């Protein structure tokens, strides 16, 4: 029997780690992640959760401890945000290279300077190439379900990849919603204990991560990580079906299509901006405007095939990025363009950099994007990348 | 000594075939340590000479489970291993972190400090070759005063290492660590006894092993043990242990000359007798202080 709880995105992540029976939790505080690890400390102290809680001295060490614990054969969980995540950078590469299914919640927050603790995807986008699966959530329920699903998929012997489950700072991390929290038995039935065949074991001693030369095996190891991502893309969808059957709730696929199948004008975005966009789509549809939304949930593995199918028919596609690759454009925009380039149907694409450092992305902001896209659809000249809602004149600033 | 067999454990957990240099002191250090720990040991090794020495994939010279980890995270890595074993109720395994002086006294000191402060049951060994050897003899904070390295070059405007060696054992004592000691590959029985003591500690332990490096110290490989022995006899590397704050210093009748020790190694050859004289004074000062610590703490 599940229970309905009104909890924040952060507490949802804490509950998920307990329900998934994470056995080792190295923890380090950072706003706005802190309440996740505080809640876990409370669970452990009360005896509800049987985990080894390590008060590490940094996020870098948190990830190092997760990796070594996972290689010893146990389930691990940690959570971080912004500076904590980028401090982990070296170890993020290590986690994927060592093929450890470490699962982590990351609260998407801006990087300093200037200090800013609000929603921004720069922290996780700059970890794109570390080999981690990256999922972006737009509701607290999705946080819980994604964490369970990630353990299920990542621990499979042919996957063995780490996964980062992303929540927007405050907008999700500190907002309470009704969450359907399954009971322990339900989760146990879906997610068996992690017992990898290959681990640090005194009865079968192996060396992990020894020197590999250019001529042999290093490149093959890297190829296998790509292969595991390809498998994970399929496995996430398959296991989501099993999840739905088990918990009675859909998780869906790597992308979510919202009134976009018959839309001429589609906005692609992620996370909580997508939730706002759904409302805007509904009201614009009521006005008879031909708009839809495609939400990318899985940024890694990147859903190239799904996007081609979902966007090929559009007259124009906009991509709203909550981060920016300096010297170029929004990273999501680059990736979506890349996905469509070799497709036979290639609509014009416009990139919007929005909501940086937690600047509000209001319904009116999104409506403005659709207004702009409609003009592009009508053949008006357009700028490929726009920064939205800058204070002052955009042209002056840019 | 010729022909006399040392009464050491027979078991070899490090097979022949490592790829360290001829005469590598770090190699002896590992071999003796594993003889002490036995096979129920998990070892974590960061970037250092020993990251390469076990061999090239898929080979390994170890007969114990072993992971490579990043340069600065040895102590965090063994914290994770210990936590994982605790999670599964496994108690009879020694968790060993094995790092160089750079990986310990420099880049890894934060993680080490964290682990010791938390009281994690794990053994941390720093094998000290007094520089970053894996990357080709660069200065570390454990490089002794006066030494040439490739980043403390001796040129027209002389610039050997001016700062004294960082004392890791004292830093561990300041953490209130239950057991810490120095050991030297020239005294394997003592080394093994110390590792065994460390294993028995219900908490963190730290051993600093003196491990001469012919390649980096610029001496012929067959003099490794001789140099190791001289370092202790000359009191440059005193052998002592600190158990719950109580110091015990190993005393030797035999003495060796600091100047002779230094002149055997290319890395010190540029020093004048005057400079060696002032280094000698600081060696004696520290040794006298150690004896006072011993007296003071044993009385308490
Ligand atoms: C973050 C990071 N910085 C630098 C290096 C390069 N590096 C590898 S080993 C090493 C020196 C190791 O010195 P030490 O710990 O004393 O071990 P030794 O090689 O002397 O045995 C350095 C600088 C690295 N691997 N990682
Ligand atoms: S450089 Fe020195 S420490 Fe490294 S393997 Fe060679 S002798 Fe040993
Ligand atoms: Mg060294």
C-alpha cells in the first residue's frame, strides 16, 4: 500500500534513497541540496533506514567513497548541487569509468561568481561528458519514480553506469507536492538487493583500474561505456513499462510529447520550465494556436531517435536552455540541432537562453517564445540564438 | 647478514613481475606490509609509482583485491570500502590505503584528515620516497630540506628545497589518532609488527614508511637498504610509534653520519658542509624533542 505524502522534492529524494535501501550514503551539505542529506541522517538516526552514513569532508570525497563502496558491492546514494557537483568532476568521470552504479540527486543551481543559489542547469550540463546517465525531473513524483528506476536499470550487469537525477533548485527542491510514496515491500519486490558478480572480494581477488595502454583495451573500455548508454536508452523504457505495471503509474519514455504530435510550432525544454510550458500550451491551444511541447527527460543517453520522430513534422522548433555554453549557445540547443541535422526532415531551429541564475520563467515568458516562433514560421528573419528577458536592450548587451 | 634468513611470514601476496625500478624501496615496503596483513585485505591505491607497479592490464602482481583510485582520495576510498563492509556486517577484513608522500602530505591530506577525524577503521600507509616520483621527481612537501628535484633545480641562482619536510606523523598525533608510527624497509620485523598493531586498532591508523628511491635520489640501486639503514642510524628518520598519544622511540647504539648519508645521494651533492651542518642541527633538535615527548607521555 502506498501513502500520499505532501513533501518537497528534496524530501522525496530522501524517501527514495531509504525505500531503495541505499546502504552507504556519503554526505556533504550545500544549498539547496542540504535537506536531502539531513532527512537521511534523521532516517538513519531513528533506525528507519539501515545505511552507513559517512560525514565526508567534501563532495569530492563523497563521490570517491561512493565509487569504492559500490565496487565493494553495495548500493550507494549521495546528493549534491552546483559547486559540489563541479568539485566532484574528476570523480564523476571515475564513477563511469569504473562502471559503478552510483545514484545521485543533483539540485540544479547556478555557479558563482556572483554567488547565486537559484535554478540553473550549468552545473550538470558541464558534466555532460563524464559518462553519467542524466535525467531531468519536472515533478516530485517523477523524482521518486526516476530514482527507483535508475537503481533498477543502472545495476544491471550489462549497464553498470552511474545516474544523476536532476531537480531545479527551489522550484522543485523546496516545493511541496503530493507524492505517492510506495511502501517498502512494493519497492523491494521491484528492486532486488544489489549483488554484483564482480567486486572487491578477498575470496576472488581482482585488480580494478590498472594501467591500460593505447594499443590495448583502454579504447575498448570507453567503447563499452557508449554501448552501455545505448542499452540504457532501451532499458529505461522497458523497465518503465515494468514500473508502470508494478506501481500502477507511468514513467513514460526518454522524452515527453505534450500536444506536439499535431503541432506546427514546438518548444523543446526540460525540467520545471516544461511544467509551466504545458499550461501555456493549453491556453494557446484554446486560442487556436498550433503549439506543442517536447520535454527532454533523459539528456544522457540523448534521445536522438525520439527527437527525430517527435520534431520532424514541425514547421519550426524552439529550444529553451537554462544554461549556456559560453562562446556558443545553449547546450540543449546544440544537441537538438545535432540530432536533427542528419534527419531528412529538418525544421528551422531557434535557441533561447532563459532563466539563468533562477530568473523567473513565467507563463508570459514562454508565450513570448511561442510568439517569436510563430513569426519565424511565417518566414520572418530571425536570430539563431536569443537571450530572453535580459534587463536592458538585448542588442546592447549582446 | 649473508645467508641469514629473516623470520618473516612465508606468504607472498605480491607476486614477482611488478614493474617498479630496480632497487625500489617502495617495493620492499609493499611486500612486507602484505606479509603482515595477510590475504583478507583490500587495498586502495591512488596515482603514485604503485599505481603503475602492479602491472599493465590485464596483469597484476597482487593476490589481494585492489582498486586504483584518484590521486587525492585514498582516505575517502577506504572510508567507502569500510562502510560497504560494515553495511554487510563483514568485520574480518583489513582495509588498507596505500599512497605516496605526495598523495598523502599534499593533495590527499584533506581526505586523510577527514577520515582520521571520523575515526574510520582503516589503515593508511604512506610510503615515502620524498618526492613525486611517478611524474619524474618533483618536489613534495615531504621532500627534505636541501634536496634537488626537477622543480627545485640547483642552478646558478641556487634553489634547492628550502622548506623542511612536513611531519605527517605529528599531524596524525594532532588528530588524536589511536595509532601512528614510522617504519623503515631496513627493519622488516619492526615494520611487520607495526602493521599488525595497526590492524588491531579499532579505528584509524597511519604508518609512515621510509622507502628510498634510487631513481629519484640519484644513487645506485644496490644501495637502497644501506641508505635506508643509514637514515635511521643518523636519526634523520627516527623509528617511533605513538599509541593513544604515548610515544615510544626505538633507540640504536649504532650511529651514522648525516653528511655521509647525504653525500651518497646525488640529490644532496650540491650542499656545502655548512649547509649540511645546519641540517644536522635540526635533525638532532627534532630527535631530542622526540625523546622528551617519549619521557613526557610515558610518565603521564
Ligand atoms: C589530480 C591529479 N593531479 C596530478 C596528477 C599527476 N600525478 C600522478 S602521480 C603524481 C605524483 C605522486 O607522488 P607521490 O604521491 O609521492 O607518489 P610516488 O609517485 O612518489 O610514488 C602526480 C603529480 C594526478 N594523477 N592527479
Ligand atoms: S621511481 Fe623510485 S619509487 Fe618509483 S618505482 Fe622507481 S625506484 Fe620505486
Ligand atoms: Mg613520492
